[in-house]
C-alpha cells in the first residue's frame, strides 16, 4: 500500500516527492549527461539534484558549483547559456576523470563510431 501511495505522489502533477538518484560520482556524471542531452529520467530530476544538499560532502561541493550556473542556463542571453554549458561540461569531465570515466567529447566520438 505504501508503495502505491509513494508512486502516486511521485507521479502526481500537484505533489513531487524528491528522488535522490545520485549515489556516487558515476551517477553524477550520468545525470549531467542526461541533462545536457535533454534525456532526464523524469521532469524534475535535475532540480532534485541541484536544489537539495547532498549527504556526501564531495558530491555536495560539486552540486553547489553546478547550482551556481543555474541562472546562466535559464537566462535569455545565448552567450551566458554557452558559458554555463562549457563550465558544466568541464565540471563533468573533471568528475569523470576522477572516477575513471572518459571525457564527454571522447565518449560522444566513441558512440558515434560504434553507431
């Protein structure tokens, strides 16, 4: 019964139960990729990460830096949005390197050569 109620709250247009999908650095890299590619798992997935403190200090520090980019992403100035994207990709690649994942440009080129 609780699972049905929780599912209803998560799917409701009137109520949103925050989900924490970032358990580690690899999850964070994957979330950033989904955000950049416009392929979030649910509408508020990005907001669930950037708007709430994370229990892991290292991830929360990254979250804080990313959250500071938010005004640039959603402003009308195209140069600001490009700057935000550039900084987000740099942060993503720094985190990816620290956990043995490839930089975004290399990952995309690898996918294109396989597809």
